[in-house]
């Protein structure tokens, strides 16, 4: 049986120091190069990203556009792709060997699967790595409230450098709203789960690079970045809500899908704009229910004790206190040794310390 033709769609912006690793990881795949095209969409880089990409010609086709975000890059690249399967990769990430073969085999063996994801390894600037992968292969379609809850817990394995689609699924979804300067990947993989089965492989095939230029990185506490992400999440909820209504998705399923995005947006709003103590308490309890329902009794108790100051402090002050506490060495050691952050039961996590 002949192998399907695959498009690797790389979106990039100011990744001159990273894009070489991304492209090289695709060229090193054991999948036949004759059955692969590499399409790079440069979203208006102002550095030497395009010059680095051109060095890979004719193995790589480069499309350049004015800077307008991830959705606009997808909207340019997807119609240009020729593959029966389209696999996405961010220009600052890279793939492990065997990625394309594993994904293509998953599609070939499962005709109803329209989207394949897998585990991911975060790589930090100091060399630390954290790998998260499902404990077993997962397969679902968002056709019931329970399946929507499964999707909600598995969505971390479907980000842009992890997701591969049958082309007809992308055609059915259509253009991504260009207000989504990032989070365009979540728009795609959420809607794909309504049209076809989603399969999550156990292996980690993506190395996700954590660095200061990630548009959606908010761990530094930069208020401008936090506000930008909060606004994008609100736009994502609105865009998805409209499409879910259009497709006649039952309200209970739609609410389950959207709730995890809404609660993330609510937290970020409280961080930068503040709010009443009752808003903080309500939001944090909602987070525990949505994301940490299977945490241990001790972890649940600790999380509630940590909320005591939230009953008296304005939201912004409370979250500043939380951030200050999280940076203290003794607190980090306490969490690591005695009460580690909860890992959902369906996830396997491995840590590799800096060399």
C-alpha cells in the first residue's frame, strides 16, 4: 500500500536561532522524503528567519506574509498544502525521530481518525526537561458530555507541534478567525474533535522549547503578556461558541468544552485587573473541579488552605502573593519533596534535571 503524501506546515516568526532545528528535525524523519513537502510560513519576521529557511531550498518552500499572527499563518499555509495529511510544527520547536511514521501509521490503521496527537517534552533554557504523555493510547470523538471531559483533559497533547490532520477535516473547518494571533491551534483541534475521532499516542514526539519570546508565555509575570493572552482566550471562547451553536452541539457538551478556556481567561483577568475576594474563591474552586478533580485528599486540602488569604485580599494582591511564594526556594523544596503539584492519573510525567 502506497504511503499518503504529507505536508509539514511550519509557522514561524522571528525564529532565526531556532528554525534550523525545526526544519532539520523534519528532514531527519524516516518517512520517505518523496512523500513529504515542507512548507514554511514566515509571519513577517524582522530578523534573519527567512534567510535561514532559504538555505534549505529546494527541500523547503517558503511563503512570506505581513505579521498578523498564527491564525493568518495557518490560513495562508493550509490552502497551499498538497498533502492528504497535514502535520503542524512551530518554528521554535522540533520533532523526535519517528514522528511522521507513527502518525501516518495511526491514520492508516484507523479510517475514522481525523486528528492525531501525542506526548510532549518541554525543554527549558537551562537544559531541564519535562515529558508528559498519556499512560495509554486514547481515542474519542466529542459526541457526549463524557467525551467532552476526555477532550478537556487531553487537549494538552494536541497543541500545534503535536497535531496532524487529515486534509478533509481542515477543509471542513475552514479558515481560522484571524483575531486569534495565537491559540489558533486550539480552535482547529477543538472543532476537529466534533467531525472525526481523535487519537492520542503514548510517545513524546515533540520537543517544545520554552523561551522568553514565546508569545503566550506568561510565567514571568509580564502584565502586558498576561493581558494579551487573556484577550485572546476571550476571543477563542467567542469564536468557538459561535461555531458550536452553528453545528447544533448540545449545550452540556458545549459548556464542557468552553469551561476550561473560560476559567483560564478568568484567572488572567483577576491577575491583571483584580476583582473581589469572592471572585477569586469561585474561580479557584472551579479550577480545582475542572483540572484537578482527581488530586489526592492532601493536595485538595492544601489547595483550599492556600486560598485562605484570597478571602480577604483583592484578587490582584492575592495572585501577587502566590507568585512571590512560588519563587521562594524553601517553598519549591516543600512542594517537590512533600506535596508535589498534582498530575492527573491519565498522564505520565518524567523530569530531567539541568546538566
